[in-house]
């Protein structure tokens, strides 16, 4: 799909994987809405890209807020691409702690709400907007990229909430593709492994030392632009639909993650 002259939105677009997707979309000729809560990073990225990407403060769990953000972004042209890759609560926890204390239920619900419910909220509202577009030759009206994690397939100890949320995002891909086929909107899910993003809140040398030994090849963490490159391959290739694509250098999480 040629997105030149169209509009795209990226949730979590102010930094990390989202910013990489924003930059790829701008380079391809789209006007981009950076949907995020981080105003400082969002405005800085918008300035860096010469105003071709506009920061729109967005809470992905709010129907009213997401509707307004999509409408604002679509003022610049038809919404053709949505990349959903926002973050959420970083609190982990075992199903029960070693002393028998059960996982905090509110913490579990908060993680599900941000990653799974938030993803579905944006997915359904973006698809609704795309359904109003004039189709390209072949009938395509839009493309939605969701972001899970390999933790949704093989979560490690302490990732019960995150793994459940990302597993739900994975499960939605084929169902959404089937639901949206009638209106010419595709849905593909990316499941990243370990990527160098601010989410880790650790120096790069420490992260590489921890993860590089257990990644088959390349023996390093992923670069955000490699995620952005995959997003671009998805929106450009009209026969990619309803699938989950791992991007992880061959990494498979063990019971305790990177601890051999």
C-alpha cells in the first residue's frame, strides 16, 4: 500500500519502537499522529521531523480520547496505517510469591487494561475510521499493526500479567483480520524479543552484556529501526494478513529469561 499523502497513527509513538515506526512512516510520505502520553518526547520528535508528525496526547484506554485523537490525525488525510505499540505498567509478579502471597489483582487488571484492552480500543476505532476510506485497487483501505511480545508465547517467571496481555494481543490478530476483511483492512501482529529501548531503564552496555549471550544471531539486542523496518514491510505487502511475526534474533525465553 502506498501511503504517500495519507495519514498514519502510532500509539506509543514518542519513543522506542513507536518513534522508529513514526520515522519510517514520515519517510514514506505519510502525515503521522504521535499518540502518546509523554508530551516532552512527543513534541521533541515532532520538531525533529519538521512538523510532518504531530503529537496528540492520548490515553489508549479512553474511548472518547482515542476517537478524538484519530479524528484529529485524520484531518490531514485518510487514515491508512495504525501502528499500536504503546507501553504500560512495568510491575511484574509471580502468580504467588515464594511466601505464598497471591499476585495483586489490581496490578494484573492494570496490565491487561493497558496492553490488551488499550490495543483493542485503538484497533477497533482505527478500523472504523479506515472503513470510510476509498479503497485502492484490490480493495485495500488500511493496515493495522499490533505489537505483542515473545513473552506472549513463552513468558518467564514473574510475567503472568504481561504474558497474558500480550498473549491476548497475539490471539486477536487472526480474528481481527477475519472481521476486517469485509472492509479491506488488514491486521498483522509483531512479537518483538529484546530491543534497545528506554523501557529497560538501564545502560546499553549492561543490557547487551545480559542479553547478547543468549540470542542466537545476531548476538545483540534488536535496534528500534529493525522494528520500524518490519512495520514498513507489513504495510507495503498487501498479502501479509492475520499472522504473528516474531522479530527476536532467534531468542526463546527460558524459565528465568536471560539467566542461563
